[in-house]
C-alpha cells in the first residue's frame, strides 16, 4: 500500500508530518509519498534514520495555509494538497492524508476525485474520543445544512467504514436527537428517522438502524456509527475534545500538586556526595530530612497500618 501525504499541511508542517510519516512507514511497512517543497522535506528527512523505508518525495511549490479560504485550491494548482490529490486520481497511491485545512482538503477531493455514485454530499467523520467502543461520528463540519437523504447517505458511508476499518460486522447506526423516542428532534431528525428505519428493513437492508441516540449515549457505546448534520457534529466533537483535555489537566494537577510534592519541591536539591569527594557532602537540611522521614512513615503506614514513632503530619 502506498499513502500519499501532504507534507506541508498542518500547524507544525513539515517537521511533524515527516516525523509521523517515517514512524508510520517503519511501524506498518507502508510506502509513503511526501508531497511538498522538496528542500524542506529533505531537510526534515535528514533528521531520521530512513534506511530500509520506501519514502518518495514529489515536488510541490505552493502551500494552502490553514487560514486560507477553501477556494485557494483553485488558485494554487501546484500546492502540496492539489498535487497530492492529483497523484491519487492518477493511481499513484491508494490513499491521501493531510493534517491541513479541512475545508480545502474537502474541496480538493471534490474537484480532483469527484463524488461516489449515489452520494450527493461527502461528509467529514471522526472517531469519537470518549466512546468505549470504536465509534465514528459524521458529519462533523462539511455540511451544516442537510436534508434527510444526506444523513441517510452519511449512515451508509459510516457503515461501510465501520465494517472495513473497524472490522465490525453489521454496525449499529444511531441518529443524534434530544430524545430516544421516534417523535423527538427537529423536523430534519424526525424525517431522517423515517427513511433510516425504512432503509434498515427488508431482505437486503442498507444499514442496521438502532434509533435515536442522545449525547450521553455516545460515551455509553450504544452505536458504532452516529449520524448528524455538520453543525451539530462539529459542536459535539469540539465540546468532547475540550472536556477530555480539561479532565486530563485536572487529574494531572491533582496528582502532581499534592502537599507532599510541594514539600519536596520547596526543599533545596541535594548534590551527589560522591560527585566531588567529601567536600561535596551537604549539611543536613531540616525541611528535606523531615519530608523524607514523613514519606517513609507514610509508606510504613500504607504497608502495615499506623504511623511509626512520633512522626506525624503537623497542622500548620
């Protein structure tokens, strides 16, 4: 398999992109074509051991920046994004990856690859980061205004993705709503519910529709494919990302900000007494010595129960 990579796409390109490409080539044994400004890409590759890896470079003189409008792909025909899509269309790769401007990636794909037959609107999908199972959420931003048939198409594409990438047989499809009942939700949700239910019936159903899912249900693993319009999906994924980052940050603060850690942090560092002979041996520091005794006492209490001797935490 050969993957075409936009080496200039993303906030930290090309350094982070080239680093990831080298790791992927080594970990998964895939061939990679890096598209971008050749001198920049070669400079980053020189920082890595690429022996035995199949990494090619294709020159592209322009870059579509993160803040540029989507239509920049029409003007910058020699951008790494457009050149990469062109290579994919010509059959010189099996997949294309970019960490760059998502709107521009979507536009470049439409202009160079076209739509799949039967699909009116392509969608952006993301693996939901807080689900206990592998769950794909789509759309997350490509189509803010949708029709029921668009959401049905998203469900069909999501089903195919879950089957082939996740390896899930007969994936469960849920529709985002503000209630589990069929009559809940906006007019778009209610109309979509009807056609998804129809599509899940018969001898050859297009999908396995399990009904409406609420926001809390994604984290409970009630569906493998979750479908919504691009506006709602974008809000959901960004809210979840923010919450996950907040929780990890809070846990880090709690685990590293305890009173004992602060006590150790306030104590001066003790030099190695063997580093420069006897002259380097430090004098005893009451605060650090007390902290070490207290730490030992805490370990003894955890192992055998109770504080040893007279060493107890003192009220300040």
